[in-house]
């Protein structure tokens, strides 16, 4: 028996009318022809200029944020809860209105050219906002149709296989695990083939193995030309996959740097000295040095700047020898991105 071809189910009229009534902007997307995007030679794919957001309560979520996001890069936005990360993404995606400032995507203003810019953007939200009774396949078909895209079963099949969801295509959403639902959200964000993808806490609540699978997926998307901006609380996530790192706190963008350059410029190094005999306190001869003695009294830590010409290590080791302390081992460690992030947030409230 010949297998029937996979097709996209077109939403029935009553379903479409309900969606259009709830969100008139969806109707505009559904009726419009696919936009013809002019070839623009832009230094950045997303440009944010002097963006601010103040809510009616008086709370200022964003304060004069300016940022250029390069085409084809992975940018990680780090910040504590309430820092303004989701507000920033929501403004770019057209969910929240800015109080001041402007945003362009590939040279198109997100307000005056909203139909073009929204067709270029995909968003994976923090919350698992999915229905219960529809199947994975129909959900993606429906999302693609809302952007006015023609059915493309071959693309959907490839997308589901990349997301390791092909064997779940006929499963109801309510039967999926939390991690699989997160993958479906990524699929919904990619189904209309955007050039810019926003991932708002994409690996929140997923296990370590799935998190690393998603990292690999993000890398493959970047290789295909998609520009990716992710917000995350997992510093290791930014350290593993980001090209540049931005730190935002209290609505202010503190810095945006190349990840390696940031770690080189702000990273500190620690000299950890293991003693043969535990100490209850450091000798008075070492009082002038900023040393930390471990709770067990067996390790002495000296933090220094490796970029300075004079680190003071030779003098410190000589003072330790003169104090009669016997050394068991010596090694150094480099500051992680997490250490740098914590120090920046604490230094600039």
C-alpha cells in the first residue's frame, strides 16, 4: 500500500475568524502577500537607538538602550530577574510599545514597516504557551499559515527532524514532556523561516542533555545564516555558544563585548597555594597581602591581574617561604564569565 503524502491542514474558517478577532494583526499578516525585501547592505541586522520604556505605573524598565546586533552572530543577554531583558525583546518583536527610541531590522523600522519586520523575526517566549489537543504537525502548519507562508511539508519535515520531533509529529501537545514542548516552541518560531531569532530563556526547566542538544541546534541555525539573540540565566550557556555578551541591569545596558575579549579584559586570575600543614590563621608577615585562607586552613588564594607587568607572585612566594610555610602544590585558575557577570552587576547597581 502506498503511503499517503504528508500535507499541512489549512485551518477551517471558524478557527481563522476566531484568531483574527482576537488579534487583528494576524489578519494583516494572513492577507498580505509575502513581502519583497530589498537587498540592503547593512552593517547590522538589528539596530536599537536610545530605547526607553516607562510603564504607566512609573516603573522604568529600559533606560536609553543602544545596541547594534551583527548579522549571523549569537548574542547572549545576561541579567538578573527584572533587568529588562524580556522588555527589550518584546519591543523589538512588536509585543510592547517603546516610550522613546527606535528599532530597525535590516533597515526597516519596526513601527512603520511592522509587517516586514515581523515576518523576519521569530520569538521563543519564556512561557510554554501551547494548546493541548492539537498535534505537533498541525500546530506548525497553522503557525506558518498565520504569516501568509505557503505550505511547505518538506521544510517542516526537515525542521522537525532537526528538533528531534519527527517521531512526535502526530502526537497531541498535551502528551509531550516539558522539554519537547520547548522544542515545539522553537519550531513555531522557525516555521516561517525568519532571519532573526529571539530565544527568551530557551533552556529554562530542561535537563542538561537536552540543553546541550539545544546548544548544538543554535549553532546549526547560526551556520545557516540566522542571527540569534538569547537571554539566559545560565552563564555557562553564554560561555558555550555566544559570540558576544551583553550585560543588562536595572534597564541599563552595562556593556556589550566579544566574549573572549571580555574575559581577557575583565578576567582575573587566582594563584591557589596548597599548604602541607593546616593553619588556623595567616602569619602576620602576610597581612599586607590580600589573601584568603580556606576554612580548612590548607589553601591560600591570591587574586591578581594577569595583564599587569608586575603581579607580585615572586615576592609573595618569597614571603611565604620566609614565614616558614611548607608548600604542597601551586596552581592557577582563570575567572569564568559568571565571575565577571556577578562583579559587573554588583559594581553598577
